[in-house]
C-alpha cells in the first residue's frame, strides 16, 4: 500500500508540470499577439510624436497614465463643473450603463425586426425603407436633433444609440436569416414542426453566430456615439468630462479620458468575444 501511494504521488508530481505547461500554452494561444504589437506600435508612435509636438498639446504617455490614476476616484478641479465629485470612475460608470442599456434594447429590437422581415414580405416592405434612410443619414448628424427633441437628459443619448444599434442588428439579422439554407426549415416542416418550433429550433440557432457578430460591431461603435452625445450636452458621462476639459484646453486630461474610454471599450469587446465564443462553440464543432 505504501509503495502504491508513493507511486501515485510520483505520477502526480510528474503530471503536474505537464498540466502547468499545457495551461501556459493555452494562455499564450489565447493572447492576441498582433493586438499587443499594435498597442506597442501605437505607444511608440505616440512617443515619437512628442518629440515634434509641444508637450502642452501632446503629453507623454506616462503623464496621461498618471493623470488617469490621479483623477480616477476624485478630480477636485472637475468638481467645480459638477462632473468630478467621484472622479473619472463615476463618469465612466454612467457611460457604461448607457451603452449597455442601449445596446441591449437596440439589439433586441433590430434582431426581432430583422428576422421578421426576412420571412414576412409585408414587414420587409414597411421597415426596409426606414432602415435604408436611417443607414444612409450619418448618425452624428441626428445627434443634435435628439438633444432638441428629448432634452439633455439620459433619454436622448439612449435613443440615439438604440437607433444606431437597432439599424445595424436589423441588417445583420435579416442577412443571417436570408443566408440560412432553406433545406433546414423545409426539413423541419416535413417532420411536422410548427412555425414556432421552426423559429425556436432552426431559425434562431442558425442565425445566432452572425447576429452576435453584429452585436460586437454595434457595441464597438456605441462607445464613441455615446461619448459624442454626452459631449454635445448631457449632464454627465465621460463625454461631458472631455467637454469640460476642452474648455480648459487641458490636453492631458482629455487624453486621459479618451484612453480610459478606449481601454473600457476594449475590455468589454474582449468579454463579449469570450462570451460569444462560449455560446456558439457548437457551430464551430460542426464546421
């Protein structure tokens, strides 16, 4: 028995480095090497530009990083304008809330309308011209009108981003349903499936991968659109912070807010990518 326990312990010790090596290898494969190289290149270009541009207009990257840390939980100089009581964190939370709410509502509306238009000609005939018009007019042009119509509160920014997201998801969902091979739905009908069963078991699963890709694209654009809406007149948010700092010609503070917004956008995109891969792993196994 003692020899068996020793042998088992020895095998466990031998296996442990292998398991650790496999874990490190999997972690290395999950790292976006090209993305990291892109960040390094961006920082290098930033440093190079600081040699020819005034530090007042383009601060050093480390100074911007230090400013983020200094203003993250509290910014007394911004508190005078009503946006710095709890620092950049509170403003960023406001922006994140707006983006997530608007993307969720816009994705639901756009997806349902897109799937319906792909299967019901009347719905397509009614909605397609509206989406075509909304897609051809630059969304930023409509931002001032939303502020005029709905005021300078949260509602105007939410509705603006919802319009943007629902337009994108309508197109993605419609295209995904159109591209789905009809043989699957025909086969389900042959087996006696109802329209509801076909929708739940064929149409939705078959279009999910493409729709989730549309959500990622819409999420990426929603951050900038939300910040611009805040910059134009909302009382809070990271865009409001940028507006206040622009009035003070504080380039370091502006870059700190922009970099923070970019980092948050990248983090949420990574989380979305990870979650969507988990949700659609079945589709890759069929490839």
